């Protein structure tokens, strides 16, 4: 059975991850109270958004090669959301969830880039865990089949993640 999960280490260098953290850690302007993090939604005209979008093209091609059925639909999809997420010590997204819902019905793929490293990660309902490592990217479907939640950080450190969402688009 296919997992439809791609995990790639060293997607971003440690130096570039630190640069992103420094760029956005004091710009968080949205508090997601139910999720435990403060965030900043990157705009499509920002330098880092554009740099990442170019870099992500190759990883998406790899995902499509691993799972070609993603393109069997005639609908087009693209990266439309990129959020810098800062979890303060002790905070984590503890609720089981998927990325599709009434308020976000067009999400297709979820992408996470771990900008910091901890002895914790993303836990799937089937108990698989993707540990956070600096520069690691993971991509997986947004649907109930990939229900997940964060894990508490036993190191009690700040955590930083870039969350991206691929949505169906109207072209």
C-alpha cells in the first residue's frame, strides 16, 4: 500500500533555515489560538516565497513521479499558501486534524519544512511519525487519510516550521 508521503532531508540548508527564522520570527502577526502557534502568511511577491517556490518545483516533480495518479484529475493545483509557524515552548498542535474542511475545501497537498530540530515531529493517526530535522521537507495529501497532529517537544524549545498548501486553482 502506498503511503503518499514524501520525506526529503537537506531540502534547505541549516544556514537558509536560520535566515528564514530570523526574517520572520518577529513578524508573526496572526495568532492561531486553537493550534498553539503564531504565524506569518508569506505573500506571493516576497523574496523568500518566490525562492522557495522555485526550489519546491523539483520536489513536486519527484512527488508526481512517485505518485503519478495525483495528475489523473483534470483540475490544476498549485502552491497558494505558505505560512511561517512559531510554536513557543510547550505549545504544539495537539488536535487530530486534516487540512481539508468546510473552510478550506480545495486543499490537495500539505507541505511542511522543518526549520528547527527537536526530539518530536508530526504524528499520523496510524502512529507513523516524521521527526523534525532542520531542512527536512515532507509532503502528503491533505485529506482524512493523512490525519495528523504535532507532538510535544520534550526539549521545551521554540519550534519553527514553514507550512505550505497546494490548492486546486481556477485557471
